[in-house]
């Protein structure tokens, strides 16, 4: 019979699960369920950093698109006001 797996970070504790990313055995203190899967703190921090990076990139794209839209709107408005004033003279 094989000995029960021990936590990679706490060898004095039995393992509850394997981290889905690094496959290390982890105890309940080291395990965090995220998206229904067990992760160790190291792998979870890496995954969360990736989510934050994608969020920042999406915000940058949204700001760029909003800026282009505002500039196009102002250009149209300026031309429309100029034509209206020219027609009023």
C-alpha cells in the first residue's frame, strides 16, 4: 500500500488535491478553488496576473477607440457648424 501524498509546501500535512497547473500535491491550507479547480498559491498568483494584464490591455483598446470616436465626432461637428454659418451669411 502506498503512503498518502504529503503537501509540497507543508510536508507534515496530508495532501488534499493536486494543483491543476504544476501538479504538486497540496493540503487544504494551500489549495484554492478557482473556476472549479484546485490551485496552489504560486500558480493562482500567476493566473490572476494574466487576467489583470488582459484587463489592462482591453481598457487601453477601449480608451483608444473612444478617443478616435470623439475626434471623428468633433471633426464632423466642426464641419457642420462651419457649413451652417457659411449658409447663414
